[in-house]
């Protein structure tokens, strides 16, 4: 992935996180009332992260079978810190439930996921920003 593409994708991630921020700490009832916006933002956050990581994996000839496995494979390949792989994979699992409606959506889990997504994807954003700074 070119530097310009990475910067653009990281900009999208920052925008989605900024848009998700006002939903931090909302109750499950409040999340349910705003579910379409919140669910879509969570989906977009995961999607752009998967796009970034998948592209880097593809450059190495690695094509994970699922969104969840994308983050584990990236850690295995040394592209992501191990401590980010588990929470990113969990977020990908939630995204799958939201998008594919595999089961009834538990809005207590979604409400808790907002704060967690802001933290975890914020760390991912910082990780890539640091890497870009180091590369000059």
C-alpha cells in the first residue's frame, strides 16, 4: 500500500472514531435508540482497519479466510503488536454479527463495544501514525 493510500485510510479511521466519540458511555437503551448510526460507525471502523491490514498481508502473499483471522495473521507476520490482535479480532466478530445478523443483537454488548472500539482502534491509529513518522 502506498503511503498516500495508508494516510487516506487512516484519515477515514480518525473520522469514524471522532464520529463514534459522542456515543461513548451511552446506555444500552440509548444505543438502541441510535443503533443505526452506532452500528454503522462500528462497521466502518472495523472495515477500514481490515482494509489496511489485509492490504499489508496481501503484499506478503497472505490472504486470511475471515476478518477475525486478519488480525491474528497480521500479528503472526509481525505487522501488528500481539496485544492488539485479540481485541481487534473481537471487534471483527461484533461487526460480523451486526452486518450478517447471525443472532439477535445484544445492545449491552454494543454499548460496551463503543468504548472498547474507541480505545482499541485509537491504539491501532496511533500504531500506524508512529510507523509513518518513523518511516519519514
